[in-house]
C-alpha cells in the first residue's frame, strides 16, 4: 500500500520546523499498517513563495470574509518551499521510503504562475485539491462562519461550483493526482443526486490522465465515508482510472489509517495495482506487495 498524502504540521501550528525523527516515525507507523512507501505532501499554502506567486486571490472576489482569508493565509504561509523540499529529499537520502510531494490547491486563474514556481523543484508527485470556492473555506469544520455558509447557500449550486473548480484544477495540468476528489461532501451537505459531480470528476481525471486518490480521511469527518464515495469509485474503476491510497494524516496516529479498509474497497472491485510516482512519472506497483514498490526496488 501507499500513503501518498501526509502532512508534517497540524493546522493549529504556524511556525514549525523539520525533524527527521518525525518522518521516521511516520514511516514506521505506516509500515505497521501495510504501507511500503509514503509521500510527504504539505499544503502549498504553507509556503511564502506560493502566496507570492498567486497573490491575495481571495480579495478578488470582493466579498466580506476577505479579512478572514487574509488572516488564514498569513497564519499558514510562514515557510520556505526550498527548505521543505530539501528536507524531504534528505529524508529519502537517509533511506526512508519517502517521495517528495506537495498538496497543491486550486487558485482560480492563478495556476500558470504557480506552475512556473513548482517547476523549479524536483517533486516526485503533486496532488491537487480544492479546499475553497473563492473566499469560502468550505472544509474548515472548526470555523463557525465557514460552516454557517453551508446552511445559507444552495447545496446543488455549491456542488456545481466545486465541479467547475475541480475541472479547472485538472485542466491546469499542474498536478498528477486528484486528492480527496469529492471532498465537497466533507461537512455532510449533499444534493439529492451526486451523479453530475461524479461525471465531472471522472471525465476530468480521464481527460488530464490524472490518478485519483482513495482516502480514508472522509471516515473521520461528518461525511463518514471514504473519498471517493463507493459509487464514484465504481465509475472510476469501470473507466480504467488509476489510484493512489492515502490517509491525509496531519499527525502520527492517523498515518496509514484504515489502509486495510481501503485495500478491501479496491480489491473487491478488482483493482490490485496502484500508481506510485518518481519525479512526476507514474509507475505501476502492486497494491499489497512491497516487492514492486518504487523506492525499495531501486
Ligand atoms: Zn486536502
Ligand atoms: Zn491534505
């Protein structure tokens, strides 16, 4: 198995450092849960360089919560991207089964300057996410204002808007994998019929030749099911989309969480291989066996 979505820092932390011990502990915990290779995928918005490249995108919407967005990104973007990449490379050089990755958010109309920045770094894998729609952080479950929006807005329209954002993310060709592809269900607000979003996600993955992440994180949220939903997973499998597996852990206890359940989801649908990445090239690895795993095979 792979855990291709791991964070070094919790959201409550701002100025944080790098410790090889932490990554070693992640790898040990992952191995106990059947994972042979991990990817470090810190949020792109943690880095000053990224914020400089994309600018204060939230202020362009001109809506009231811009101040909240400014405060959020000021708090989070305190780190240096080169330092992070160096650290992840050092972990690999120390012999840990680590890939150098990043979780890249969609910045509407700003993906080109972001791509130019990211091209300067030797990433193995870039996973792509939609965490906000313009000025709304729809997945910030701890923020009352953001969650109140779910009760005010039209859920069907929100899901459509999310689909458009995800299409833009895929079309930008900046990322290799669609992370938590149906995360718009995170807070538990769903339309009667998710079909049209599922079609958008499937076509977006196929058109841009992206792998899709199968993540246990949704089991720990109000949505209470994996990403993607089982019905969406059926579609993706039927269309021949490739998969990574992930926990999206922000702390040690969650690394490799429910990997067995993810394996069962995939194997019961006849999927026995995963997509791993080496310097942005996709490799085919066996879902269970360490013998085919990218890092250990080298
Ligand atoms: Zn995410
Ligand atoms: Zn994440």
